[in-house]
């Protein structure tokens, strides 16, 4: 026995009775018997009327699908089996301790029992798929795996304990928890649970299941029973994550990993999840334990909703253009997802340590209202409840709605979207911090840099330029010519003014010789480049300093070559005609003496003729398809720099290439997932809103009318309920195929709106053409399903100056009118 248990409990029975009902020790004794006796189990259960009532309530729950009510334990044992009754009784006995123990379990006491319920049910259902003979063992192991944490938390005696976070359930694994337990206790809580169970006489449970129930890293290498408990444990932690301890996309990642590892299809997992939710609710109801707050019930959201919000979060985290761009992006999301068009949003700018308030209206879009260092000083006008955007214990923003017209389901989905958005803002801030660090590094370079406006006046400078000009601060608004006058009375002559005035010239370079003092002379190389956004970048290099740097580099040539060979990027040196004269050794394929322009092709048109002549003028990175062998080409992004050397007359160019192959493949997959519904192959809910908004705008510009068909399937729920989700998925795929067959390719856009709801955006059509399309689709579905499946279809044309969400609302209302009247019809609305 470990020292922890010796310190706390003088006897095994005391440790059990300290925390759980008296019947639990007797039920555990029955659990280890090869053939449990129903008479003994029934006698034990009847000792506690509350447990008897709860067990019978579970037996009669929808999960077991009994045709008639079972009113006694003997009948229940006949129908379900003795071991099933024992398992239910043990579960109820274990869970009934929650009221006496909850005051000592932090701010989320009941969450521990919800997690235990979900983990036990999920472990059994997973085992039923991959190891059906041990499914009951999986249930018991998952139920009791964290029993040591509950018992020790309920003990009055002081113990060395891992760091606690009272906002998290006790049974939620914290970062570094197992290491701290091993250091302070000498064992982990999983090993303590095994010791306790052995003290209570339960020694034939799988040790691996309990001891390794957090070992998600090596789950693929473990037996099926242990896999079931590990995935169930992680699933329970994620599904109970009301405090957002995990990233919101972690549940998607876990789901995909479990499907792959357990070799389950999408239909298998969806069926497993539906059964788990149903049984979970039955168990909570039987023991009188409430579910999580509706906004925190992650299991109520569809996988497609998670995927849509994950993609939208990625758009926020990758935003370019500052906080106003983020406000505009979130404005689109709120309009598409929830038809919200009036709101206010405060966002935290970590780089400036300030808060910015934005207001969004349908008429004006997103506008910046105010900025301040304290969020309490922001001039809010929206009076709705604040939705905090928090991630990693940091508040990144606050959203307030000007209208509270969302249905309950919409409010819960909004909470989920806010969570994804908060995580995206955290990633965006981390990216911005990286840029700040890069800027700090750049400040220290021995190269003078300035940013000018299009008239040649200073906007920003780095330390090196301020030092060169003997300035303490950046001279914003000063003319570059005036600043350089101190170094040379006539720095440019007319060349600078001519360069600024000539819109066709993008670059200029010149030498400026000056004498800062009587004992020294400088020769400065000045280069200027016009940027697309109307700014100029200026670089001033001291040729004397650069020569010294070149000498140092030559003396350390071997060291530099080692650095180049260790780089992940491909480093090339080209001659003037494009021949490769050097290639980093990390690249396995021999490239020496090949012509770069023969083995690489640009992905985008850069405006330059593809050949050696472009090397001297290429200023921007260029992405190419690189195929030095007969294998599939790789996507590489090259940055080109001219190598200056006085020792050689022929110019050489340095190319540094970053491998984008995996990134481009991932982007392609993400684009596909972002556009297409995974089951039907039609455009998904997210893409539907993009297409609808685009086509409405196009219709207003071109004057060509568009229409919308919106419908759901009558009788689909009965197919799902009676024949199962797999049959339902087959129906949805068939419906999608029929829709594609009966529309105009490239003109009509078929979409799966969600569940059994579909939409078709019909462009360049009139009322007559839209009605023909509607009846063609409706009749084709009728003929294929022989009346077993109908459609309640709303059809309408876009009105003058109508918004996309208003068009959708009218079509939806028309379809609902058909459904209310009996369904299976087409309803036209003006």
C-alpha cells in the first residue's frame, strides 16, 4: 500500500464507507464473483430505496427500448441480465455520493460525476464496436478510474496534492498533473485508484485500462479494451469542457483520431455519439443530476457546425490589415451564421496595450468608434449582454448585440462561435507578437531603413538611420532631401524629384559620398522602392561596413556552409544564365550544373518573362513548381537576392526556397472542406451564404434576376428512426444526386443547408423558369422514392433591393407553410 493510503485510511472498509453509500462495498464484492447472484444483488439494492428507484428508472429509459414498463428488479434481470442490473446499481451507488462530497470538490463539483457517466457510457459503446466481449469491463473501468481523486478530496486529512484549479473539475487532467503526483505522492492517481480497488477486493479489472487511461499519446499501440477507456476518458474531458481548457477544435481532432484508430466510419461514430447522448441523459435523469448549462453542451452541436466555425476562426487568425479587418470578417460571420446585422465589438490590441471599439450596422458595415487603454472607458451604446472572447486566461474582446432576437438554439451556437473566435484572436495576437519581435531584430541591423510617403516625407525610421543622421527621435513628416543635406549639401540633385514624379519607375539607387568629420569619409549606397500601397521603402548601406562584413564572412566560410546545410530551406546560387553553381547538401537530388529555369515553372504570372533576365529585377518572392526529377513537382517559394562581389565580373544570385508542398496540399483539402458538404458533395451551409451574397450582388449589378428554392424532406425522420442513420445518409446522398441531375450546371448552385434541408440558388432565370426547375426537382424526387419521401418546398424570386437573408427568410417561411399544410408540395411566394 502506498504511503498516501496508509496515512489516510487505517482500514479498507473505512476508506470506502467514508465517501460512498454502504451498499457500494457489497456491490463491489458481487462484481468480482464469476457468476453474480441475482438474489444477493436484489437484496443489496433493496437496502437503499433511492437506488432501487433509480435502477428501475434506467431500465425503463428510452435507451433500453422496453415495450412495457418494468416494475420489479426480478423482471428487469430477466430482460436485461444480472450483470447489466449489477452495473446499473453500481453506477447509481457510485454517483449518489455526489451530494455529500460536492462541497469539497471545488467550484464545479457535479462536473466530476457527469464526466464519469459520459466516460463509462462511451467506453462501453466503443468497446461494443471493437471488443464486444469486454464492453461491461470497459464501462466499470471508466467509471472507477478516478475514484482515488474523489476519495482523497473527500478526506479531512491534509495531503500533498497537485496544483489545483478550482474552475476545472477535479477529474479533468491538468497540465503536468501526473508528474506532480509522482513527485509529491510517489504514485499517480491512476495507480492510487488501482490500490484502492484492490483493498476493496476488486482486483480482476484490467490494470492497463485504469493505469493508462490518460495515455492518449500511445493509444494506437494498446489493446482494444484500453483504447476504449482512453478515448472515452479524453472524450468526457472535452465534452465537459465548460471552462474552455482545450482549444475548441480539439474535439474535432479527437473525433477524427478515434475514427482512424478504431477503424470506424463516419456513420459508425455518429450512431455511437447519438446513443451515448441518449443514455447519458437517461442516467442523469435517473439520479437527479442536471446537465450542463445549454450553452456548454458541446455534444448538442453538429460536427458540421464545429467545422464551419473552425474554418471561420482560421480566417480571423490569418487576418491581414489590423483589428478593423477582423471586425469586418466577424461581421460577415455573424450575418451568415445568425442573420445579426447590428452589434458592437471591443478588441484588445496586444501590441499597443489598448482597446478598440467597433460598431457594425447593415447600412455602414464595420466602423471604428474609439480606442482607449482601459476597456471600462469604451463608449458602448449596445445594451445587450456581453459575450466575452476569452482564451488562454486572457480576454481578447467583448461582443454586444443591439438586438436580442436569436432563438435559444441560435444563442447556444453563438456561444460556440465566440469560443472559436476567441481562440483565433489568441493565435492572431501570437502572430502579431512574432512580427513585433522580428521588427525589434531588424532595428538592430547595421542597415539604415526608412518608410516614406509617396511625396518623399518620413513616416518611420529604424535606430541605425537615426544614428546616421544624429537624431534622437523619428523625424515624421520631414523631407528626406532635407535630412540628407547634413551629410551632403546636394544629395540627389534632380534625380530624387524625377523619381517621385515618374509613376512608371519603381526603383532607384545611387551612391552618396560624404564626410561626417574631418578624419573620415563615407560612401553610402541608397536604394528606394515604391510599394503598392503608396509608400516608399528606403535602405542606406555603408559600403565600408559591408566590405568588413564580407571579409569576416570569408574567414568563417566553413562555419557558414554548415549553417546553410542545416537549414530547412533549399539554398541555391545561380549564375547570370540561371545555371545552378551551388546547392545546399540537405537537398538529396543533385542540382549542380542544372538550369534553374528548366526545372522550375512559376505558379502565378509575375509580370516578368520566365528566364535568367528576370533575376536582376525580381523584388518579390516567387512561388514555383520545382521538378528536378521525374517525380511529382514540389511547391517552393523562392526569395532572390543579388550577391555582390568585386572579385568576379559575372553576377551571381542567391535563391532561398521554402517548401510549401504540405501547406498547399493542406490548403487544398481545407478549401474543399470549406466549400463542399462531406456527405452529399453539394455546397455546404457556409458556402451557401457566400454564394447567395455573391449572386445577389451580381444580380444587382447586371440586372439579371435570380431565384431561390428551399426545401426539406418529408418522412426523413421516420427513415432515420426506423432504419438507422446509415440508411438516412444513403437517402441524403441519393437526394443530392437527383438534384445535380435536374439543375443547370454552372448556372444553378445546389446546397445542403443542414440536416435534411436543401437549397438551390438559380441564377439568370425568371419566374417561369424557376417554377419549371422547382417542379422538375420535386417530381424527380417523387418518382424515385415512390411517395415514401416528399419535399416541402418554398420558391421565390429576389425582390428589388432585397438583402440575401431576407430572400432566404421568405423562401424558408414558404417551405414552412407547405410543411404546416401537410407537406409534399411546392409553394410559390411573391
